[in-house]
C-alpha cells in the first residue's frame, strides 16, 4: 500500500517532492494567494510583503507558506506525452481510495457489532424490529436536513478556498505566537506504537464514535436523543464550514510540527483530502463532533451507562490525537469544544420533547374532531 501511495503522492506526504509531483500531474496543490504578497519558500518563516508606501522596504506579513497543499486528481487529461501517466495515476488513486474506504467501513461495522453485543439486549432488538418504521419516521426530517447540509458542504468546499482568500483572515502566525511550541512539545513524546494508536483513533475511532450512537439511540423507544444528536451534527456541519470561510489557518504539520499521520500512513491523506482542506483547522470538527457525542452520551447514561465512559474516553483521545499528529493547534481544539457547546445548546432547545409523529397524530385527531 505504501509504495502505491508514493506513486501518486511522492516519497513523502509533505515537502517539495509532493509539490513538484502535484504540479507535474496538473493538480492545484496550493490555494490562491493575493497579488500584493509573495511566497517565501523557506518553510516555517513568514512571508515578506512589499510596502505600498515604500516599495524598497519589506514588512513582516502574516501569511505562511504551507509545506504542501491539498492534492487533488481530477482525472486524466489530454496533455501530450502525459495522458498515459495521468491515466495510470488516476486509476491508482481511485483504487487506493476505494481500499481505504473499504477498510474504514469494515472496521467501523466490526466495532459496532462488538460494542453492540455488549450494550444491546435481545428484548431491545426485538422491540426495535417492531417499531423501526415509526422511529425512522420520527428521525427522518432532521436526517434529511443533515444529508442536505453534508451534500451542500461537499459542493461549496470546491469553491470555498477562493472566497476565503478574499474575505477571510489568515491566522496561522497568530496561532503560533499564542501557542509557541506546544504541539512540537507534545510530539516530543512520540513513539511508533503511540503514533499507530493515535492514527487509528483519529481515523477509525472517530468514524465509529459518530456512527455508533446513531444506531444505539435508534434502539431506544424515545427518539429524542437520536433527534438531538442529529440536530447537533447538523449545526456543527453548518457553523464549522461557515467559520472556515473567514478563518484561514494551516495546521501545525504545515508550519512548525511533524506530519506524523501522513508520514507514517500516507494512504489516509487520500481520504481526508476528499472531505477537508488543509486550511480548515479552526475550529476542529473532529473535536466538536466527538465532544457532542460524549455530552449526549452523558445525557443518556441511564440507558447506556458504559457508553458514557467509552464516549468520554474516545472524545479525549481524539482531541489529543489531533495535536499529537500535527493536524490541529490547541486553539483549534478549544474552538471545537466551544462549537460543540453551541450546537448542543441549540439542539436541546430546537428539538421538541415530543416526537414529530406524536405531533402529527395530535393534529390529525384535532382535525377529525
């Protein structure tokens, strides 16, 4: 797998080799920059921008040069001499992405079956089979809204970078000045075993943490926890990308820290590049969504006591993993916690105590009377 990934991404998942490889494959490795600023290719140093009042002088700018931008392959083109290579690269890319997604689905399904065998009772499963359609009808409206938000995010993400550079603020240098060497200090404790654990937690544990409570709350007779969770997901996925438009920041791995996840497991970059951009770090949606799951697990601890402890442990590990792997600053983690609090507060007030089916039945009864 690693050699196949290196065919597309280069020998390393970050650095000048990938940048040159991306350019040769006619990709768009970095976001557009403003005309008044120029890149300083030395990694880890802020750029210089020419003063308009005094063209001969330079002042320190707050734009930072990333080590590598997002790698995207738009399929083979008709460029003379490169069409065969691009076609092979595109086929390799799709095969690797399919392999990563298959592994992700298999691991998440296996974890759900394992944890569910401990938490779910046979009587609970039997009752769910009888009431499944009614419960799905209760959760269908907000599930539909969540699906539309996710689709809209995927469409807007393709055009959001250009808008961000027009209306947004680049705060990478500000984040670094506030934190200093916190993330590199956390990475100073790295070991191969710890890197493997946090990498799997970041990819597989995070996906499991989001999907499992949806299944668990669908098995409850009261659908309110499920509707609150889906509503909180929707608010997270709405407010988070909105903040990304106005806050431009590269993660520590692009500036002051090692990219432990992509250096050791470069195939995961194929997955994350499909759902995110390397400037979308504040706030951390990994943290906000995992904290959302942990809080709802605390609210439903009487139904699933063990799930509350597992959710809290998973949420904490994901928060640490984002910094250990060099993906997020500690400020991003704090922003994710704030976003989760806002989303939960709004969801708890937006979701009625009664289900939608109950309200529809009451309206039908009133109309018949």
